C-alpha cells in the first residue's frame, strides 16, 4: 500500500503522522507532502493604489521557505525508522495534495485537522475537507 501523509508543521499534522505510524506496515510506501502556500503576489492590488510592497512579500516568501525546511527536519525525526519519500510543492494545499496523490498513485491519504466547527469550516475553508471531497482514494482525517 502506498500512503500519502500531508505535513505542514502544525501539531495537527504531527498527530496525523503519529496516527499513521501506529498503522504502518513494513511493506507500505510512504510519501510525505509539504505544500508551501505563497502569499499573494506583490503585483496583486488590494484596491486602488494599494499593493503589497516587494520587500514585505520577499520576507513572507523567505519565512515560508524557512518554515518548510524546519518542518522537513522535524518530520524526518518523527519518521526516522520508516523509509519515505519527501515532496515539497508550491500552491493551494488541498488541490496540490490531491494532485500529488494522483501523480504518485497512492492508495490512501492521511491528513490532520484543526477540528473547526461547521460554520468556521464553511467560511474559512479546510484543507482536510477539500481533500476528503476531491481525492480519488480513501482519506483518513486525524483529529486530536
């Protein structure tokens, strides 16, 4: 069985990794996926004459990349005893996770969730909700 586990640096994603480790079988293939969601491009205007300054955008991108590297190091420690492939992509997390699941031909996707209520999830969106409804393979959503 080939399993994709979504990682994002949050405690919720770490909980999903720990849950998966409890289910892991030695013959499973594991693909860890971290999606970097870049902030809005500096060319995007918020209104007449208002755009994000390039220096601020550069700092946000640098922060996102540093967070991705720190997450990879922590995840590598959690998964030290399990052979795995680590993929870092850029884009919208839900869609990108579904795309990678299809590209890697996985049999299952494991994601964490923040456990937001129905109204907050509807208004703010949810990566786990998106993956659940758009994945073409079974999805395990791990709650804390």
